[in-house]
C-alpha cells in the first residue's frame, strides 16, 4: 500500500531490520511503537496478512450434515413425516 498519496514509504533497510527483529521474537506491537510503523504494514512485510486472510476465508461445509439413522424405525418415522409434509404442501 505504500506509494499511495499520504502513505509513508520505508526504505528496504528499515523493512529488513523490522523483519529480522520479528523473526528473532520481537512482538509486532513493540516493533510498531519502536519504529513508528503501523502493525498492518509490519504484518504485510512479514507475510502475516496472507495467513490471517486465509484463516478467515475457510469455506463452510455445504448441505445437510451427514447423519445416518440408527434404526429402521427412525427411517420409517422420518419418511412418514416427509410424506405428510409433502401431502400438506400440495
């Protein structure tokens, strides 16, 4: 995002220093306060933004849950109920 109007540009040396410090175990919050760089910029430099986006983009399962009735009586009960619903609908 750097390069847009109003966005600060950071030198490659600064980026490398921040990335190196992060890999050595310094937290993003402390790096942000120390260098005056936004947390989001540091996350994008370290490749963490993609991981966060991927975690939130997990697809949800589609369709009905796969539950098998245990007994024949349960199957008959469900089919009877579905038939009654269809009769009432028509």
